[in-house]
């Protein structure tokens, strides 16, 4: 592209094209050139043309820092384990949702961390007169029971299988006390945000998210013991291990107490269900609902595996054994006779109960003597002090529920934005618990607006 430093009116037609373009010898200082000689013409025009200076390319690097989750219902958590406090910012929550600070409070028990925190959530913004305002909701929880001296050894040596070494590899600096952002205390912001998401789901679609401990170390709850359609929060919270079966719960508690006394730890599995999920949540290909759920749940500390529906056991079946056959129930609803798909088919919810399982590793920080290395690269031995979970699984139950609720709330908003804006003619029977779609043409919908 060129720009003219001077404009000279030529005597020939504006449609006439010159048969000659400047020679190299016509170049002048400053990067321009003289249009002075045209073949077959006695007319000379002295016009200096300068090339339009190219704008330098702006180097822009976009990196995901990893502290924000969601697209429309967005949550950013902040704070370190032994800093001034932890919390979250919730953006995209619809207005007029009933909400109070009493809705946000995680629990503890004697088999989880001995750290004593009130965990009182303080809503700083986004709520007025008991309802959300549609503006960002800021939630803060102070840290009041820090004991930084318990972590003096961790400043020198890396805890095996913990995030100490990798944080140093990445950042060159880390919060030694309590593990900073890698601590499970970061998840308080998620649980607070999850409480908001749960309320939205309950009011909008009667969706309910429940999680419970289904395995601790070698103690496992059989699949057929819990009726997912009748499971209640009271059953889950009836014991400190958060297992709905009291007999199995006692065995789990004994297994945890046994390793706690010898300074060791164990892992386990949490099963989570989501009932009355609207069909149609999730998108094909990269944003499948199970993929979003897997990302959310695997972002929790200590997670090592994710299953949905039949999970890995489904790989042992044939197609005729695994397929969920459709039928119409007595109310005219489209249902599946079995639920090996786990409530999701083709990456989209089908209206059945979503069933997931998340595996948690044993707590990395233990008081047993272990071999490790120092930050300076010397081999040494290490024995952790401080207050640590012998098993993170019971305390992770509300964390799992929160992440599932956050995914479903985000997907619900996306589904309404894309697929519910315009009515469409569907002859499909409604899914379980849904109202049938009204047959309305686009023209009729336009006149109603």
C-alpha cells in the first residue's frame, strides 16, 4: 500500500493506465520514489510516493493461569493455605437468586485434618436483601489457625508425591506453609461457589447433586446397596466418613484410624450423582458434558481417576450387554431401561441420573520417615510434622458436589443461551421430569415478543 506525499493533476484520463512503473533508479531518500518518466508520453509528473510504513506486529501471549473455571458461570478462587484467607469471585450468576452466608459452609470431622477453622464465609458483594444482584459475588473466608512453624522442614526438602518440587520447577518460588495453592484449603472457594450453583440448579430445574464415599482403601460399598433415586443428604451425613451405609461406614472409619495411628494415609473413591438433570446439556466434540465434568473433578487435589456410567468395567461388555434401550414410561417420558451410559450419550445429557466416580490417592504428607532430596539437590530423609489428613476422601465429598454443580450450572446457562432462545417444533416426548415443548413457529414467537 502506498501513500502520496503530493498530488498532481495529470492531463490524461483517470481511466488511462501508465505503461511503465518506476525504475530502481527512481528511488529517492526516505524510501519513496519519483514518478517522473512514462514510456510514450512527453508529460512528466514529479510526484514522490512513499510506502505506507508497516506497523510492527504486537506480540501477544495468552496463557491460561488456571485460577478461573467456567464460561458463563465463572468462578475464580484466591488465597493460600496459610495466607490471610481464601475465597472466590463468582461472575455470571443470574440475579434474584435467594442466597445467604449460611448457604456456604464446609464441614470437618475427627478423621480429617485436626486444623480448627471456623470457615465462616463473608459475602462482600453481589448480594442484596437476600438475593443475588447479577453482579460479581465476592466471598472471603479468613485463615485463623495457621501454624507456620510446623512446616519449617518443608522449606528445605521436598515432600514425596506432593506439589513442592513441581511448584519450584515451574515458578522458582513456593508458599512453604501448608502447600499454598496446592492445599485442599483452596477448595473452600469452590465449595462456596458450588453452593450458589446448587441453588440455581434446584430452583431452575429441580436438579440435585449428591456425593458419598463408596470406598476407603480396601473397604468398598457394593454397587447395589445404595438406591440413587432415594438417596438423601441425611443418609450421607449420618456418620463422619460420609458413607450412606452405617455398617460399611464403621469399617471405613476403622481403616482410617488404623493408618492414622501409625502416621500413614489411605485413599478411596467418591461416587457422585446428579438427579433431574435437564436433557440437552453439553455440546458435541470438544465440550462433551462428561469431558467438562472430568476436567472439573480432576482439578481437585489428590484426584487420580474419573469414571462415568459403566466406566472401565464397560470395556469388558459387548454392545448388546452395554446398550441402554429406550422406552416410554407411563407418563409419556423418554427413558432408558438401564443407565450404563451414566446419564450422558454423545456428550449430551439424556435426562437420566448422571453417575460418576472419582478416585483419590492417599494423602502425600505423612509422618512416616521417607527418602527425598533438598532444594539444593542433596539426598536426605524427611518426616512431616503438622496437621494432615490420614484420608482426604470424606472431606472431599462437598468438593466433588461443588465441582459437579459448577459444571452443570455453567452448561445450563450455555444451553439456554444457544438452544432455548427460539422455540422449535418438536414431536419428541419430554424427558423424565421435563415439561413438553410447545409447538410454536418462529413467526408466532416473533409476534408474541
